[in-house]
C-alpha cells in the first residue's frame, strides 16, 4: 500500500502542466504528447528511488529516458498518456556521460518518430509535456548546436525549462523527437542530446556483465543476433537471479521461435521444478516449431534421461528410458550424427543393457568423436559385466591416452588411480592422483585429498600425506576424521606439539570421538607430561576405547 501511495504522489507531481505557448503549435507536435510517459524507479525494498519522464519510440514498448533513475533501481514502471502502467522489462543500453538510457516496457505503446536529420541553429523546437488529456507544449528556439561522435547533435535551447519537464521530449514541427529535456547544474540552461544516439545502444552476449548496466537490477535486453543471444542465455543461467533468467528464456523463445535453445532452457527449468508435464508440452512445441528438429528430439531425450536417472520420481509414468531412447533415435533419423548415437549408448547403459552399450561405445571410438569419455564409459560397461581388472585398466589406459595432458582427461586419471589403489598398486596410483591434481589445478574435492592421503600413507610418503590431509581440512573444516588422521600422522613423525593442537581442534568439533584423546595422550606421554597424558587416556576410556587401559598402564 505504501508503494502505491508513493507512486501516485510521484505521478501527480510529474503531471502538473507547465506554461504553454500554443501559437503556431502544429498538430504533429500535440500528437507526440501521446508518447510521453512518467517513469518511476524503485529500490529493492519497494520505496521510490526516482521519478522522471520519457518517451516511447517503438510500438512494442521501446522507450528512452535518462540513465540516472535506473542506477540502483530494482524495478521501474512507466505510466503512459492513457494512464496505463507498464513494467519496465529490459535495458538495451545507456550512456552515463550524456545521461541517456534505451529500454523496453511490457505491452504495446504509442510511439513518436525520431528525427532523421540534425536540427539547425535558430530552428523551432517544442517541449512536449506529460498529461492524460491534452499534452502541454512550450516553444523554444535552438540557440546553438554542437556535434559529437561526428554525426550526433548536442542542442542548447533558449529560455528556461518549464516546471517538471525533465526528460520530456523536444520535437520539431513534424512531431519528430530531437532529444530529451536536460538541465545544466545551475538550472539556467536547457539542453538535449540527439535522441538518435540511442541507435548506438545494442546488447552483445557479454553485455550482461557490462559494468554500467550492472548498476541497475533491471535485466539487460537479449541481443538481436542469435549467437550473442545464446551466449547471454548461457551466462544468465549461471547467475542466481531466477526471475531474470526466466525473462531471458521467454525472450529467446519469442525472438527465435525456430531455435531449440530457448525451449531446452525452459524445459530444464521445468524439470528442476518437477513440472514434467510442462517439459513435455515445451519440447513437443519445440519439435513442431524448430528448424533443426534433430536438436529438438535430442534435447527432449536428454531431459527425459535426466529425470529417469537422477530424479527419483515414480508418479509421472508418461516417461521412461525407452521413450528417451525413442527420442534419441528420432534425432538420428533426421540427421545421423555420432553425438546422437552416443546419447543412445548412454541411455542403453542406463537401461542396464551393458553389452549392447559396450558395443555402441566401442564402435564410436572409431568415429569422428573418438574421445576418452567413450573408453571410460566402455570400462564402466565391462565392470558391470564382470571383466578382469586388466581388461578394465586397458580401457582406462585408452581413455587417458586420447588427450593425456588436457584437463578433459582428469576424471579418467582419477578413475584409473582409484582402480590401481584398490588393486594395491599404490605407487602407480599416486602417479595418477598427482596427474589428476595437476590437471585440476589443485582444485580437487576434500574427498579426493583424503583418498590421496590414505594412499600416500601406505607407501610412507609422510610429508606429501601431511600436505594432502591439510588440504582436505581446508576444504572441509567440520570433518573430525580429517583432524584425527592428521594428528595421528603428526604423532607418527614426532611432531608432538602439532599433534596435540590438531587433536584439540578435532575434540572441539566432536568431543565424543575417542581417537584424538588417544593421540593427545600419547603425545603428552612422549613429552613426559604424565598428568595430561593420563587425563586424555581416561577420557578415551570413558568413551569406550579399548586401547586406553593399556596406554594408562604404559604411561602411569
């Protein structure tokens, strides 16, 4: 309610008519008033940030106003000459120096045309105000014209601005917009930046990260070029603003109804929300409308596959893995590509048909998409089929050797390392673990560094093991096992004070964990700190550790 009251107050303030000069006022000038609107921007808490005017320059909601009201705004609305409220939808671009912003509102609008030629010194110009009925107008003369960017004009007008006229348009006798009313800092001079300058504002794929446009919470308009639009759609999906992303998806479908990307993105959102019937409708529409129907079928197959494999939902019975396979086969029927055959192999694997999947993966290793993933997937098939370790290792060797020094091979080094580790080939396993760590730029998970630590312990690489268990702790500071393992190793290498400190950190996280008390007691005992040692052992005994009795007898 407070927001509505503030908006009405701002609307009334901006609606006051300013003094008019109706002599020789052409009809097109008065008509241009139908395109003037009031603009109100709001902060994130719903309070009004700024109020001004603007003018519609396109029938599909394209508009121009000043940039300053948008900086720091979470949303904005424009009220047209009929009193209709339009939500500001997206920003095309802005210039901070000339304080101009091009944007779009939702809904259809009455537009005024842009002047196609530069106005000249001495030419008449009319300042058209905002009103719900007859727009107030005031006549000026252009006092001087300056040129910028070689072809655009910066107009200085005679006289002072009318009250509440900021960002109202100046038009010529044909009702064509010259620019928006702007005031000098002292308020004594009226000027206007050539409105044609907004034609230089357009978005690219990376505009979503433009430092100026990021000052506003209103999203950037989707580019007109489909490749740029794809890039922006992808980048928007990586951000946390769900509402903005939904807007990008809907824009993409509206602007590019024959491209599959928008439908796929919409389907992915619906899948994440458990709206499987919505996914079905979206992808059915995609198959009907998209030019590349093979991509639409493949995308639909991928969404069904994700649901069947990763989402434990049994209520939506219209889908199953066979339907996913049918869609992937339909994609191949339109255009036979190895990537669709790979998709089919993955679905067959998920269906538990491991021999069939294996044959498909191996066949694809002889195709144009030969890569490590195919050998890795083949190894998984053979694992399920009960193959020997040597056979599986041979497949993992092939997975690694396709691109041995590229990050894409990191998972295959890890898989081979795990297998060698489990087979007792610890030194070979460490070589693969180290290679994985290098390819991952030392950004493995805490679980990985713990696994690597355990392997290093088996071959007595204690310094490397200390480094890795410390790395695991940095990545997960709440896992008591890591502290206990580190304290135990510090005790083994005679870092007694460090062992006590690490054990204390472990106890702080999990006070009922006996291991750190045992380590702490032994460390105190070796330091000839008998009382502290016995106290730690007594606590371990209290927690049920069977080692405590013997240690108490030893250090008593």
